[in-house]
């Protein structure tokens, strides 16, 4: 039986696409939400994007007396002079060395720690360890540096005093370049690994328990479950945090360096953030310091985008 004109009209009207509504409609409907959004948006624009206008200093021969607009435009001459300075090459080398080693140890330590804590069955012991391991994250690097010199100082450090009493020679943990490097890395791992486990433990709690039950049926022990179930389940979280961490490979912590540095160890303490401070704050050469900071930011952005692209090529979701 053929459908009549009325049935055809009803079918067409039922399948007709609703007209799209513009932004003004949603603005009138949800204006309270948009008003609340103005607060964080204004903060980002004011404190994140507005200061970017100062990047013009990297292309000017900035003089305080002549002001921001009165200083001469020199183009890329500041960068040419920057790349020719021996301090720049030394800072790049030290920054890469410290941050790559720090990424190798400080990034993997929270993963291992989260896997071990997850295997602890005693709830009280598990929570106690989590609390004790989180505490160093809340200490400033000034306090951590003071504690490090009290414990590891060569002349009056508690650890060296103990070594002397039991017949072991004193070790210059913070007064010799190679020892300072290993001490720097160890302190960084101690300070950050507890806090880093929070994200991984949260990811582990979302693992489907049926996967562990299936592994148990197949005869897998704790270590096999950890390797074949837990790690693959949190792989996406690990990749995402790794991509974000690569952005700071050319940066590093200025406070950490300054808290642990001393006149006896100067081989590895000249990094890009330290050089920006010396040139900009101490030396008053704002153009060179801005150029160095801009170079650091661009390299960090390139590393993040490159890592994100590689992660997508390998089948991961990535960031963008």
C-alpha cells in the first residue's frame, strides 16, 4: 500500500535537520557559566599571555634609560652573540646532562614505587609509607639544601662524622663535582618520587580486577601480574607524563641548583635557568637573558610536539 501525501510530509518533517543555533543563543541561555569562565580566562590572559609582549626584548638592544619602545631594534643579533658565548654552550650541556639523568631516574622511580606500594596488602603500612614518601614534596628547596649540607657536608656533616667513627674516610658528597652530580640526582629522586606515585596509584586503581583474576587462573604470580597486567594498563598514563616531562628537559629547577650549589663545585651548576638569572637579574643584560629564555622555551615546545608525534606513530593517544 502506497503512502499518501500526508504520510510523506510527516516523514520529511520528522527527518528534517534542526537549524543550527548560534553562539548568542547559548550565551543568553548559560550566561552565568560564561561569567564564571571570565575569571580564570582573565587570569590566563593577564599573567600568561600579556607578559609575552616582553619577548620583544630578545630582538632589541634594551637600555633601561631608553625604555621598552625607545631601545634599538637589532633583530637576531642578540641570538648570534648568545650562541657564540662559551657560557651558553656550557649551560646547554649541563642542562641536558642534569635533566636527562634526572628524567631517567626521577621519572622511573615513581613508577616502580607505585607498583611496589600497590602490592602491599597491609592497609595501615601502605598508608603510612605513602604519607612519609609524600612529605618531601612539601619542603622548599631551601630547607632541603640546608638538610643536605647538615647531613652530607664534608667537614661537619652527620654522615661523614659517622663514617669517621667507624673508620671510613670522609666522602665529599657536595664538595666534589662528580659526587655532587650523584648527590644532586639522589636528592631529586627522594624529593619527587613520593608525589609522583599519586598519579600512578590512581591509574592502577582503575585497572579491571577481572584481568588479575584471569591472570591468577593462568597461574601468574605477583611479578608476572605486575609486568603483564598492571604496567600495560597504565602505559597511556606513563606515555602522557613522559611527553609532558620532555618539555622541561631544557629547563630544570633553578631553586634546586641554587640550594645545592657551592664554590667548590662549579662544573655542573651553570645551567640555562641559572644563566638567565645571572645575565638578567645580576648583570642587567635583559636582552640576552630574554633571548636565552626564549630559546629554552622553543626547544621545550619542539620536544613536546615531537614526542607527541612519535607517541601517535607508535599507537598511543598522545596529548593533541
